[in-house]
C-alpha cells in the first residue's frame, strides 16, 4: 500500500484515472469495507487506481481539542486494516485548523480537482466535509457536475436492520456487547498495544503478564477476558519526500491468552484501568513489541481479593475457564 503524506508531492499525471473515497475509516468496519470494495470495482472498470483519502487525526478531536470521540483503531491499526482490505493508495493527511476552515466548494476544488485530479469520488451515506461540516452528498453531487468528475454515494450498510457505523460500534464495545460489535465490524473486536514494563506482580504470582499501553481508546467493561494475541511488526516508513509505505508482519502463531482489564483493586494505589495479558504456554520477552489483542469473551468481572493467595487461586480458575471456552469455540473469534 502506497501512502501519500504530503499532497504537494503527488503528481496527478501519474494517476489519470483516480477513484477516491473520503472518510475517517475508524474501525474499518463492514460499511467501510463495502466502500473500499466499491471504489476498487469502479477503478477496475475504468482502468484506474482505487484510493482512500483519510486523516492522521480524527477531525472532531482537532477541532474541539479533546479526546472525543474515542478511537476504535489507532493510526497503525487503521493502516493495517486498510492494507488487509486491499487498498492500493492511501492519502494520509494532517487535519489542521486551516484545512477545516475551507468551505466545501474550496475543499473539493483545491484537493480533489486541482491537486488529485480525481475521476470519481465516493462518500458514505452520512459523510460530511468542509467548514462546519456543511458539505454533504447533495452538495458533492452538484460539485461533481460543476467540476466534471463522477460522484457516487455509498448507501447505508446494514446488519440485521441496523446501520453499521463507528459510533454504534463504540457504544456496543463499551457496553460489553462484543458479539454485536463484531457483527458490525465483520470480525471480533481487537486493539493494538505496545508492551511496556510493569510492576512484576503477575510474575510474582506465578502468572507473568504483558502490561499494555493500548493504542486505541475504546475498551470493554473492566473484567477478565479470553483473548487471542498476535505479535506484530508494523511500520510506517517514509520512502521519498511526501511518500511512505506501510509494512506489517506477523511474528509467530496466534496465541491464546487471558486479559485482565481493570484497576487491580487487590493492590492499593493502582487507579488507572489498564490491560494486562497472560499468554498461555508462553514466557518470552516482548517489551517494546506491538501486539494485537482480539477479545473473545468476558469470563468474569474484576473483583478485589483479600490477599495475593486468593487472587492466585482465582487466576488458576480463570485459566481453566478460559481453556474450556477456547476448546468449545467452534471457529476463531466465535462461540
């Protein structure tokens, strides 16, 4: 997947039949995959190139300067999912205040017409663009006629009568409705995280854990979960000025694991909820590595224990419960 990080370095002459889909693509859910499928089909029909135009930051977070909305997939995770979806070319742009102040006409004219020379442009059914989000599909259709490109709107993608959207998935994950979230994603919910140094309590209890700094911010309710872990190597590498490539490699097999996501109430003084993962049948050094944690099922809520020995006993029971769940799961990520 080729990535353009500086639009000034893009030569539209090299891509004369460009088909572009505009969006945030947070979570890269089934609706996004349908848009990607559509632009790939359209590009194939005209002998062109399918591309995605997205942002390094969520626009609402830049505009309001707060961590809202919470993010389903970090930048690296999003790029990984876009690459898996077969995206050939990705425009990855900094969302700035000056960019947000462009009126919809100027946004389309300056970027999609003059800079990219887009032959066709796609928007999701509820997408907005331009200053104060005044641009919508109706306006894009008018601008397409004015500037001479083709516009097509992706209809809402539904699962069991529900429109698939990033916001709906965020609510489902935070409410612990992971099967419903997975149905809208088209895969079990997962997050990327970096392995960081911890207190060593897990190892002291006889169950070493990976302390994770999660890249995304949407987490399920606190508790103990059966999960899968993949050790990843993911890098966004600049190749030439304004151009980069994304490389992703899986290290080893998918591993069964238990995750405790919570505040560790047995030990006083720990307040922030963090994910800790105990990989079954594995005891390697992974500090600094990136891992993907895919959440299978919640085994129990997090509780406080009277002493470390009681916690140790419960961890043994959790491992047994997790092993039973894995053995009963008919396919990866389902039960």
